[in-house]
């Protein structure tokens, strides 16, 4: 299941984070990072998926 989340994190980072932790602070942080730059959003999403 983590493989699917990582693929989603690469394509749409907030969706991957949402599937892992829901609508918490990490989701909103990831939305902001994705708006500032796509790469920071991907890095944060993969970090959240790996940590939780």
C-alpha cells in the first residue's frame, strides 16, 4: 500500500499525505509547500509516508 501512496505523492503530493494522515497539520503544510514549489511538496509527502 505504501507504493501506491508514494506514486500518488509524486503525482499529487497532498493526496498522498491525505491518504496517510488525513486532514491534519501535515496535509495543510504539504498543500502550502506544493503551492510554493512542486519539489518541496514531493519531498515532504514522501517523508510523511515514510515516517507514519
